[in-house]
């Protein structure tokens, strides 16, 4: 099995699809901004965050079962795979109904989270459409997990991005013709259901044994192991959702839904970039799971350092670009009256970087099954995030919500997660990780300062000037990173692997021609 080839194919499809999806999502958001009021923009962000909290019903089921799938997939143990998928299907169908129930319970009180002077018609109906959209995923999505675990995530990506692009096209046309928010949301629900049905059909074709009657069962010991991991992952899931899903809710409650709408434009941009980069990690998760199941500790650690370096380069580069380009882009795209201050942008980008640098640790934690040891860390971080965010938002306004997220990560996740991973996963001293972290962060700060001052020769407000800043951002951070790390083992190893993998694909295509 060629892990590098599978990972590269997953990355290419994931990245290509995500780039196309980015273009369409921004086209749709542009039509949204100019077709509906800022109140609807804020509602969209707040309800998205609320449904993120509802997804706590997942309780880590997906991650626990994906981890359990790696070994039977590597050993081609069909009976074990069928037993796990049967359990997964029952769990996800139950979760879907739980989310629907939570939505019905919360619906009468939803207006209390929206602070606005304007009356927003059909608010409860809009909320329930969001609930149905989220719940529907759990009724069909479980089969796509087997494709991801077996290093074929590119198939899932192709379906998701293909249907998403079609959805955006239809939504844009409907929004322009009707300016009807509810109808536009309904199209998204239908698309979400369709993409999960298609993914399930592909999984059935790839793994025919999924279609037949499944009588396989897990032993009590195996169930106990999975439930044990789920109980630990529940804490991770809760902390993650609270940290990532409460900013818009807090802003809407204490600053107003319009402010939440302004932030949602920035959140859309940073989340889109993050999701684009996460395609790399989605693409390699199956390969890392296979690596964790069959390879030595030394090879795992070497691969970790390689991915850690690549992760820094991606998120460091994008952080520089975001700090320099966010406000100029929003000025041109959404209007100068929707631009945030540079201090607010600083904390948005800092949180983007801090979250991004955790990816390598989270990926290896999940694929190595290190769930129990650090399960309380995300809960502590979530508590710090809520308390600090509420206090600082009341004192400092909008920027306070971002400060709360920064403080929660710096005091807990940034240093506790790698300590747990190195102690229980690699069984190594963690100091090497922190030395590199400081070096990588310093390099990112240096690249940001240099890039910002060079790009400042182009004034803001015109597309031509923005393109000038964009060219500076494309060149300067990469030059700085190469100057600092071009001679390191990690850079040479990563460059060699990418070159060799691409070279093999090129030769195969040439021979086939």
C-alpha cells in the first residue's frame, strides 16, 4: 500500500475541490450581503454556532470508531469492519434524532440569543431549517467514514465539493431572483442530503459487503474499548465546540446581531482558509492511521516532525497573508463600513494560527488512540474561554470575544496537548517540540512584520493595489521561511518526498500516453 500516493491523491482532489468551493462560497456571500440586511448575516453566523454546539451529540462516536477501523482495514478483516459499521450506523441515526429533539426544545427560546432593534420574520422556522440541515448529515454520512479510513477520502471530497458548487449556483440564482432567505436555506438542506446519499452509494460499490444484511456483532470487550474511548472523546468534543462555536453567540448577545454579522465575514474567510488547509490532514489521516497500526515508534516520530514542519509552513504563510490582506479584501468585497480594526484582526489571525498549529497533534492523537489521558484539558479550556470572553466582551467590546479564545488556548491547549501526546504516544521529551514551536512562531512574526511593511506601499481601496499586496504576500513569507529553514532536515525530507511522489505520477502518465 503506497501511503504517499494515496495521501497525494487525496490532497489534490481535496485542495482542488476546496478552491472551487471557496470561489463559489464567496460569490454566494457577496450576493447575500447585497441582497439581505446585516441582521440576516448575523443570524446566519449565530445559528451556525448554535448548531455547532448541538453537534456535541456526536460525543466522539466518529473518531472512536474510525480509530477502531484502522487495524481491521490494514488486515482486511471484513467481519470486524462490518461489525464496527453496524454499530456506527445505529449510533449516528440516534444522534440525528437527538439533534432534531434538541432543536425542538430550544426553538421557543431562540429569540433571546438575538439582540437587534429590528423584527426578523420567521426566526424560529429559519432556526429549524438549520437544525434539519445538521441532523440530516448523521442519517447518511457514516459510510463515507470507511472511505476516509481506507485512504480514499478523495472520493468523499469529490462528492462534497461537486454538490456544493451546484448548490451555490442554485442559491445565487434564487437569491438574486427572490431575495428569499428561507428558500435559499432549504436548497442547502436538499443538497446536503443528496451528497450523503451519493457518498453512501459509492461506499456500497467500493465495499459490496456493506449492502448485504449485517449480522456481525462486536464482542463485549470490543464494545467496552470503544465506549471507553468515546467517554474520553466526549470531553474533547465538548471543549472543541465551546471554543470554536461560542464567539458569534457571545457577540450577538452582548454587542448585537449586526456586530456578529460583521465578524461572520471575517470568520467565513478564516474558516474557509482553515478548511482548505485541513484538506491536507483529512487526506493523510487514513495513511497516518495505517502508519500508527503497523510501523515502529521511530518512523511515527519522524513522520510527525515532517508533518509538524509542513503544518507550520502552511498556517504560518496563511497567517501572514490574512493579517496583511483581510481588511483590504473586506473593504473591496463587503464595503468599508464592515471593516474591523487592525487590533481585532490581529487577534482573529492569532487564533487562526494557534488553532492551526494544533492540527498535527490532534491528527496523531486520534490515529494513535490517545484519548483518555488528556480528556479534561478541553473542558478546562472551554471554561476559561467562556468566562474570559464574557468579561472582556463587556469591558472591551467585540475584541473581547477574540481575547477570550486566545487566553483559553495559551493557558491550556497550546502546551498541554503536546505534553500528553509526547508522554503517552511517542514516549519522548517534549522540549524539542516547544523549541521548534517558538522558532516557528518567531519566524511567522518576522515574516508578518516584513510583509506588512513592504505591502504598505500599496494603499487600500482599489483592486489593483490589492493585487500588489497579494503578490508581496505570495513571495515574501516564503522567502523568509526558506531563508530560515531551507537547510533543515525537515525541509529537505519534505521536499524530497513531494518531488519523488509527483515524479512517479508524472512518469506513470507519460508511460500511459
